C-alpha cells in the first residue's frame, strides 16, 4: 500500500472539516474593512475610516503554561479568550483600537472537536474586543507534540491616531494611577501556579480550578472610558507590577502603589500561602487583582473612575507617580526601572 500523508500523521481532511466547523464563528468576528474571507493565503483589509494620521500597532503573545492546566482538565472553552486578551490588551495599553487578529494552533494530531472549541472561543473573544478574526493557521505536527496537546499563539494588529498614542512620555510627578480589576491570574505565572499545586499536594477543587482558568479580561471598555485622559497605561502581564509599571513612565519617576487600595482576591492569597511565595515575588509574577493600570492627571482621577464605573469596570485610584528616590508611606509598593521595594 502506498504511503500517504494521513499514514504519516497529518489528516488533511480533518483540517478541512475544522475550517468548515469554525466558519460561522469566524463570520461573526468580522469587520466591514475586511476584504477577504476565510481560507485565503493572506487577509486583506482597508484601514478603518475616521483617522487623520493612522498608525499600525502590532502585538503578539500566547497563553503559556495555563494551557497545560486547561488541557489536563479538558477545559478548552476559555483559552481562546486568554489568547486574544493577552494580545489585545497590549494594543489597548498604547491607546490603539484592536483591528485584526490571527491565531496559530499547533497540535500533534488534529482533534476537530477540541480545535473547534478553541477557535470558537477565539472568535467570541474577537467579538468582545471589536476586532476581526482575519485568519490563522492550524498546524498538525506529528512527533512534535504529545497526543492531546496543542499550542496557541496570537497576533493582533491595531490602529491608532498618531497624536493620541499613549507612550507614557507625558506622565509626570503627582499623576494618579488607576487600577482596573482583573478576573484572576489571567494567563501569567502558571509555571509557578502549577509548581505550587504540585508541591502543596492540593487537590484542585472545582472552585479553585474555576478561579485559575477564568479567562483573561479584555479591557476594551476600560480603554474607551479612559480615552483622552490616559497619559500612559500598563497591561499587567508577565512580570507583574514590578516589570510592567515602569514601561509607562520615564526613568526619573517611580510608582508608589498603595497596597491597601483594593482587596487581594482569595486565589492569590491561596497561592502565596500554599507556595510560601515571598511578597515581593508575588508582585513580580502576578497581577494580584489588578490587570490594567492607567496614568492620568490627579485632577481627572475621580471623574475617570466614575467613567470606568459607568462602563461596568471595577476601578479605583491605587497610587501615584513620584520622583525616583522619594520616600513612600508604609504599606506601599515602590517600583522604578530596575528597582522595586515594599515599604
């Protein structure tokens, strides 16, 4: 019998069936600027109208080892939102509009049912983010991934007005820091989370699993409410507060974050207690309940918080910017470039 691609581990028919299955979900995640449909070599789109001097903003990310937890427990319906959110929130943090999204799904042997659930969740998340699922790639890699495993990567193209891109250059001493609540650990720190679960011998209860696998929030509505007031913003992703906050202000400034400004969600208290994780390490790894931080003028802070609340966000003033080296009151996290301490 002649050797076939299927016998070597790649099922072209399964790939075609997946395209057929996901077509309705992809069609719902469409924008009028998109000029091509599913299945072409590349997506083609016109730039959105209304921009005087449009600039493209591009971001890419994955879900990381949160996928391991999701795969092990058969929870495939939220990881698509994790993928979209991790890319889209980076675009939102610079004041741009999410426009196009592409995904890359790689597996050892294509399980059409699982892949369809994942891609459907990607499409649903694109709807939430206001961007089109313009295309993607499904790769079947026999001998490379273990049976049942898959990997995800995503790519987001955003559009912004050149003069309104929030680079953080305008942030100054005394500006307020406004934090917007997360839905949990989002998609960061899961190598540590899985190590905590392993070392503690904890059984993963349904409640704990739900908290750990809750999808990453998409901060589209928050970004819209912040429009015009945001001098800079930080998506609290890999690196937590310590590595991400300094990306939105100059090196001569520091963030003074009041640790009593919001309650830390129980899932983080569990991770710290069960893993014996140092407090400063918690701030370098996790978001601890705040997934997006914006810098605004102190005189606008209360109004901005009210606008965020009206948009359905749980937001509050969590600190301020100060000169680097300035003393902070007790109970604060002080973060500057290459420096972090607890007071």
